[in-house]
C-alpha cells in the first residue's frame, strides 16, 4: 500500500489558501519550526504552487527567489522536512510550517539557520531545551561524515558498538553512584555523559531521534 503523505486541508474550518495575501511577486514568507522542539529552523518563501505541492506531498516545497523556481527542501542534501501542520497568521500574510526535520535545516549544516547571536537579555541567560539533543546528534553524524583528528566521537565510532556500550555501562554506573550519594550536581553531570553516549549508540545503530520520540509517544497515556 502506498503511504499517503498529503496534508489535510479539506475541513470547512481550515483557512482558504485563496485568501492568503500574496505579495506583488505572488509569494508569502514561511517560517519553518521543528515540531518536536519548537525551535525556529529557517525562513523561506512559497508561491501558490509550492504551497499546493507541500499540502499534496506532505513535504515542504518552497520557491527560490534567486533561482526563480520551486525547490523541495532536501532535494539534494536529503535533509527533508516532513510537514505536520501549516498555519496562517492573523492577516494571512505569513505562514508557519511545523515540520519533522531530517538532518540540519541550514545549508551550512547548522541545525537551524538562526545561529548568529546579536543580543541576549543580560538578566536572563538563554535556557537550553530539547533541541540540544538534535544538535548533539547532528554533530555525531557530521563527525562520521567528516572525521576530525582528536575527536572523541570519532574515536567511539571507530571502535564500534562494543566500546560504545562499555562506555554507556560506565556512565550509567557513575550516574547511579552519584544518585545514591545524593550528589545532585554529579547526577546532572554524569547524566549528560550518559545521554551523549546513548546518542552515539543510536547513531551507530541507525536509529533516529524521531524513532525514539515515536516510541515514547506510543507508550504515553493521557
């Protein structure tokens, strides 16, 4: 059976795409957001054909203003965006597309195109969130594709699954010891080590973060 990837936009309460306020070039700005982490990934543009293809295929298709043609995200890199929802803003002149991102979203191989800090609030340090898991996983994948001399990640990947699993056992033991001692700071530190090594193992076993999210979701009961 062929998988149906299309996005449902047939319900009466859904926004009519004919009411979108296209600019004088027939374009509308689109913000792509990671559906799992909420991280903003990129800003692009769609025309009506690109939006229609996105709805029909279930994968983000944009319009390139420089090349003056449609382009499916990931068509050459493989870093596709599986669309989960499409929302129009209050004026209908901008779209928010929530996606499941495969690999980095940016052409520079950064997880998000928004990685150049300009200013941050001094009184409130930026809070980390679950997107760091994706960043670490992507770094592991990049080390595999582009090895760096002296990289600990490359060392683990080169040694293989037995070495990786041995390290996971060691880090798990250290986390347990720290917890039994009641050393909260050590538990936090050792847990981070444990999660890093688990991510290396997941990559080694060709398991994506999305598969883990799905497995957890399948066990979750409201």
